[in-house]
């Protein structure tokens, strides 16, 4: 499968044009849309995550890879929808109320999408009510909260408490992350999981989706 | 001799500590934009600046970190000018005022910000800060060398001394910026960009600052600006606390001066008490 190896290569190198071309070539050669995701995009983004962990890659390289992955997903997504394939999970993601930072949140959203999740990105400064509405209306099993500032971290707790108050806490798994967030804080506020990095967030989301 | 070197003729200068938490202690809502207070609550902003001057800060910053037009909206010209005026009033000639310029919050390489947009935003902010009488411009908490280059070029058009400082908080050893830049790469690029001083602020805590300071020192001859966090934030109940006390923060004074710091202060989690402790540490060690 020379063509699909090229796809992995293109995503790992962060070459969006090559990724789109390799995706088209793979489809033309009869590779199914689902296996493009599971056998090529997911392993490629796993490799990107591994390189990030090893400090071979930093945020810029991950962003380029995420963009290349998206170029492929844009071709594959309509085909997947038409074939009725289900994503491995649906995630509502956003930066919590009062916080306008989106670099980390965007990266995690891209990595989750590359990891086979359907991602509903609510953007920045998201009120608890909007997380709840999106999770209920889209039937999402996962909610991912981001905060960059110590002063906006408490909005994570507010959001988790709002899910509980709405009687929906048992229906969703809530994961949290962002520069000042720690495992200890995640436990304190009753989150279901914490990840230190975007790559780790994908592994965490898979665990939570399977739980 | 450059103005910056003249200021440093008598040795290391002690700068200030965090502003955001001090403003919150005076009623700023968590998550609200501190910079807007320059227009709505100038007296409370001035109280923070004055607390640092009284603690012994020889250099204070301005409450203008986010006031570039990519990062926030509003009458930024007025916010920036008021920010400098407030700090100058508080300094009253007893401290220098270095006006703060933070990052845009967008990533150039992600393509949602054109280099010209970043350059124009920094140029407008630098002009407003310089016009209001700042002594120098401080570009701080940068992650991306390319964005910092644009900011330094914009700041240099004012003719004021330009300090540029990066946040080293990534990688296994916490010695890279978010974009993966090493102290060596930062130093080389900022010398080339024409900065008058380079440094490290924020990051992951004072205990990581000395090694980074030494590496910057080895990589260039510019005066070094060092302003670390007071450790990592911890949560106690609903409050966010930083792990390092003023005394233990100041216990790093000698090591940081030894490592080559010319300007020394604190970032997130530090207070006027931290500055008082640094002043005491300097008296005790010189």
C-alpha cells in the first residue's frame, strides 16, 4: 500500500497538500474511508504524539500535522457519513468561561479529530450552560474543558458542578487540561480525567470513551 | 553607552512581581481583562504599582500586557497611555517604568494571523506606550521567535530600549518555549533582531530559572531579564496558591545573580512581599 504509506508520511511531516493527494489516491485504489481513518490517520497522529512526547516535535510541528490530517479528513468525512460509520466517540470541547485562549484547545481538538473522534468545538469563553446544551443536543459522551489561566481554572469546577445540577453528570465523562491544570486539581474538582499534553488527551479520551 | 547599560551601572536592578493577582485582591473579577481597569479603576491599578515601588522595585511594569489589537478590543490607545501614566505617577521618579507588551495569543504559523497584522498591532501599542513616556519597552511571555522578532522590530521604531523575554515552560526539562525554542536559539535570534536585553519570565518556577539564565548568559552578551513564577499553582479549596514562599523565592537571589541576571523580579504568584524579600537578600549578599 505505497499510497497509504504516503498518507501517513504526509501527516507526520505536516504536508497538507500531499496528505490530500495521498487520500484521493488511496480512495481511488479502493481503500475504504474507514480504514483511511483507523489504519492511516490514527496511527500517523499517534506517531506525531509520540514524537511530541520525545521532544522531537513541539507545538508548531503538531499544528502542521493536525492541519495535514484535517485536509485528509475533509475528503473522508462526507464519505464516512454516507456509509453510516460511527465515530469512536463524540466530544464537546471549549475553553471555559472568562478565558479567551485557544491555542491549546485547538490543538487538542485537532488531535482528537485525528484520533477518530467527532469534535464539536464551542470556541472560547464558553458558559457552562452552552457546554450542557451542546452535550445534550449532540448526544456527546465526552466533554473537554480547557483553561490557560489560574484565574479561570475555577470555571472548570463551575462547569462540572453545572452538569451535576442539571442531572447530567453521570451521562458524560469530563476531561480537563491546560497549562496551570494538574492531576491534583482535576481530582479536586471531580473531573473524570486529566492530560498533560494534547497527545495524552487522545489516549485519555479513548479510555474514557471505552469505559 | 546605551541607556539600559547606564541604568545597570550600579549593578542588578530589582523589578516587580505579579499584577493580575494583586488587582484581583482589589476587586478585579476572575476572568475579567485587567487592562481595562486603566480606564475604569485607575486608582486601584496605581495602588498595585505603588505597592511595588514601596516594596523596593527599581523597575515597575505597566498594566498593558494584553492591550494589543489582536489580543483585545476597546480603546487601546487610551488603555496603553493610561497604563504608562498610572505607573509613572506611582514611580514618581523612584523607579523606571518598563511598559509591558504581551503576545498576540494567536500562532502565526497556524495561519490565523498574518505577520503584518501582528506587526501593526505591536507598532500601534509600542507607539502609544512610548508616547505616554515609558522609559523602555518590555516584550514578555513570548513563545514564538518569529512573533518576538516582529514585536522587537515594532518596539525599536520608538527609539526606546527594548527588552524581550520568553516563557520557557515546555519539553521534558522545561527548558523550551511552547514552540520548542531553546535559550540558545532565543538569544541568537533576539541579538540579531536588535533587542537591548533578553530574558525569561513566567515559566514553571524559580527553581528552573538559574539554568536557563546561565544558558542565555553563555549564548549572548546582552543584559538578562529574569522574572520567574513563584512555583507551580496549587489549589486549596477554591483558591489558587503558588508553591513558593517569598523567603524561599528570594533564597535563589545569589544563584540568579551569579547566573548573570541583570534585572530580577517575580511573575505569576509573586507579591510585594517577594520584592521585599529580594531587596533583603541583596542587602545580605552584597
